[in-house]
C-alpha cells in the first residue's frame, strides 16, 4: 500500500517538476529574446520582467520543492544521524518532519487565503499588463500543499521504521 501511495505522489511530483523545467526553458527563451530586442533593436519586451518574476520563477521554484524533498536535496541538519539505532534516527526524523509539516501547512493555508482574497478582490499589478496577483499565490499554495503531502507520507514511512526496525530503501532518503 505504501509503495502505491509513493508512486502516486511521485507521479504528481514528476509532472509538476516537468512543468518547472518548462518554466526554466521559458525564462531562458524570454530573456534571450528580450536581450536581443533590447540591444539590437532598442525595443525590449515590456512584459518580460513581470511574467518571469511573478509567474515563471514562482512556478519554477514551487513546482520543484516537493520532488527536491523526496530526493533528499533539501537543506537538513544531520546532527543526530550518527547517534543510535535506525529506530532512534527515525524517531528524531519524525520529530523534525512534524515540525516542518506544521510550518509548511501554515504556509499553505496563508498562501491559499491570499490567493482567494486576491482573486475575489480582482487584484492586479500596475504595469504594461495588468497581471492578476492571485496566480502566484495559488502556485505557492499548490507547492506547499504537495510538499505537505510528501512530508505526511515520509512521516508514515518513518513510523513504519520505528515499528518494524527495518530501514526503508527508496530514492536518496534512506535510513540504513
């Protein structure tokens, strides 16, 4: 059952990670075109900075955050990794992951509330194009939500390690 849940979460993570890669490619293309137009034709893209900074960079980051956690590419303190048995290390990780879950759930909730307020308030930025501000908030909320789901799953895995004493071998996140 745990393997099926992991595969489902990983499938979603890979899909949004692909979206993140598309955003990175889009940023590179837009910046290249903008530079060429700016310096060769003195006619830059007036909308490029807003599109990149509000939407593409936001999606680039938040679409990759859960997969980064799954792979173990996140910043973490490994102070207790040398102490105790597999069960003890798993218990310390559960404590840390629960703390992270609380924080990321609050961030999910706040960004979702901001998205809803911005959507119903009709908030836009002033500039060449009136870009809606609710979209980046929603991107952040989705990223935090997917990360929270991954953390809940990881906590369940670590609890399984505590109960069985058997390490879990998946991706980079191994308890050996």
